[in-house]
C-alpha cells in the first residue's frame, strides 16, 4: 500500500512563510499529478496548487504570486512553499497524488493525513 506523509505545518504570523512537504512511499509504479488542497472551517475544500509529472503548475487565484509548488520525482515528494501568508490561508492542508500501483490499471487518488496551518494577525 501507499502512504503520503505530510510535514511542515504550524503557527506563523501574517507575512511569514512555511514550507510543506509530502512524501509518498510504498508500492509505487509511477506518480502522475500531485497537488495541495485546503479546507477551512465551514468552507469547501479547494485546490490550492497542482503540478504535473512534467512540471506544469496551476494555482488558485488567491495564492498566485505567494505560493510555489514543486516536486522531487526521485524522492516522490511534493512541496508547497508559502510566502506572505495571510490569516485567510488558515486551514488544514492535504496533499494529493495520482499514483499507479499495479500494472495494467490506471492511477488512483491518494491523500495525506492533513496538516494544520494557522496564520495569526
């Protein structure tokens, strides 16, 4: 089985920075897209950033220019560098990866356990 383990969440003041990491391990044949989602209390889960296996990226309008997603394919790891953090960035952040584990089957969605990011004003 595959596990995605997140790290890097915590408390930070507005204007500060955090870097989230998510490493996949287990039976992995290949990883396609990877991404970060977040969910704040009382709000829908939203896509924050995504990156394809080839390195193409997409960002939510609310984080463009502040967040950067990257990946290290050799380490099966995706990162989210978050700069100029705002209180409205406060949420539980989840990493996601499309992973193939069995030959002949397509990619399945795998999720990390979530990590809390809290930005104080």
